[in-house]
């Protein structure tokens, strides 16, 4: 027990790992603002775990969305769970209320961008709104780089 405790590292501990230049370049391209490598890698590792545990399930990441007809980068990519059912892809994210059925992933990501844009229009431009609707609208806008 004592040996195990000595191996545990505090949450903020860092380690150095070797990666190829291509992997490092890809990781750097995924960073948004002051995001750490851990913040980028954690959702990817979680997605891998989901994909391995449930056959036919994986994820893709939405990296940009439409805001007032302009394509804007997200501060943090939104994971969309992917399920393949009868040659149809189902992309979903319950946190941002996105649900898409499509034939190919490119079409699905575009539809997810459009749904996000519709949600911004609904939850930021209409009055009166409930407190929950206002909070969700703020969450949507906070996800996007201005």
C-alpha cells in the first residue's frame, strides 16, 4: 500500500514523453489559447476508451462552428459520439444538444456546425427566456473564440 502511494503523483505533476515531430505538430495545431497538452489529450484518451468498450462507437471532434454566418474556431473541440447503425452515422453531443444523422462524416460535421449556429440564434437572440435558456446561450457563446 505504501509503495503504491509513493508512486501516485499530484494532479499538477508533469512528465516528459518522446513523440515524433509529426505528432507534436498535430498536438500543437489542436491547442487553443493557453490550453495544456493534457487538456487536449484527455478527451482523446477518453474517446479511445469509449470506442474500445462499445463496438461500433467512437467519436469525432467539432473544431469550428458558424456564428452569424462566420466560421469561428471553438476554444475547445466538442467531441461528437459516433454510432454506426444500418450504414448511417449518428453524431451526438448531449452537453451542446447536437444530434445528426448522415451518410458521411464530412456531411455530419457540417450539419453539426449548422445545428450549433441554430442553437446560438435560439438561445441568444430571443426574449424573454428562462434563466436556464440564458445560461445555455452563454455557454454556447463562451465555447467560441470571439
